[in-house]
C-alpha cells in the first residue's frame, strides 16, 4: 500500500517513510506508515497473536507504542528530532485478532523546546485509546547524514 503525502517536502517525506519502514521496533510490532502531513502521522498494525497478553487480550502496550510512534512521527514530519518525555494513555476498548488498529498523531503546540501532541487509536469506528504526549526537541533532522 502506498503512503499518502499530505504536504511534507518530498525529500523529507521519502527519508521519513524509509526510516519508519526500517525501524527495528516498528518491524517487531508490524507497524506500517499510511499517511504523513505537516504535524500529522497515521500508522497502523494488524493485530496478531504476538500482540496478546497472558489473558489472551491485545496488550495495551501495543496501543501505547503505536500512539507514541504516531505522535513522534508527526513531530518528525516538521523536520524536528525530538524524544518522548511524557506519555499518558487511556484505554477504552479492546481490539480483536486480525483487526487493523490505527493511530493518528497530531501536534497540539510546538514550542521552542517542548512539543505537545495527541493520538487516537482506533479499530474501524471503535475508539480504543487516547494519548497525550510531550516531546523534547533535540535538533533538526539531517536527511543527508541519516539523523
């Protein structure tokens, strides 16, 4: 499936898509990028048995990881390198095996050092979780040197 570019500079967009596809943690979880726009990122995961907890339910850490990734890549879509300093997730519903869950990360406020973001994790029309995150700016992305 092709990733949709909603207005990110083409060179940065290509760099980010490649970076996301090659991130080992995202590969471990099965995270796929679907859309990038300035201050916006949509990611998804198809739920499998590997995502379940000892109770057989989808582990909440999957929601949290997907939300954090969506928010972090929304930050990166502006060419900013940042790290997560705080993340709070409220779980509202469970997903089922083989269901595709999606997270949309959006930016609420971009300050000099702190960036505030939010994400919604859904399965179809069902809201699974909401997340608020704070990120600390550590620099700008250098697409020529891979950082």
